[in-house]
C-alpha cells in the first residue's frame, strides 16, 4: 500500500506479510521524493533518497522530514488510520492494472535551473 499526498515531498509505504488466510502489516517505509506531477502516461516523481542535496529542494525535503517524523507520534496522515490500513486486503475480483500506451517510454529529464 502506498500513500502519497500529491504535493508532499515523501510517500509512505506499508508492507504486508502472509498471516494465516490473510496478511498482516509488517512495517512502514518512508521514501523522500519530488511531489507527484501529472503526465500523459500517468504520474511522475523523482526519488530523493540519495544523499546529494540540491539547493532548490533542500528546504522542502527538510520540512518533509519533519512532517513525516511527527505523523506516527500524532497519529496523523496515513497513520491516523493505521489500524484500518493494517486490515486492508486486495480484492481478488479487481482487474489487473495495466499501463496506457507509451507509458514505458522514458521522458528526457532536464535538470532544473537553480
């Protein structure tokens, strides 16, 4: 399960493991990344987990880190409903997702001026 507010500089992932006839929540994982932007193929973002800071993004990522660290303690964001998410199950009747035509073709990324 992935939780990604569109303008956030992070996403929160929940990992599940088999447990009897179902699954149980194993752990949470936070990934720092650019906010999501809409493209013709779907959505795009950029992973920021390398320890290479860019001036234009440094303060936004620093603020995101503080925001993420307070969420579990305050039970806010995705953690506000952690109990509900821990019992989430994939519905076998759901169709398999598929990408739109051209979605596997990478766009050339131009570094931002700064």
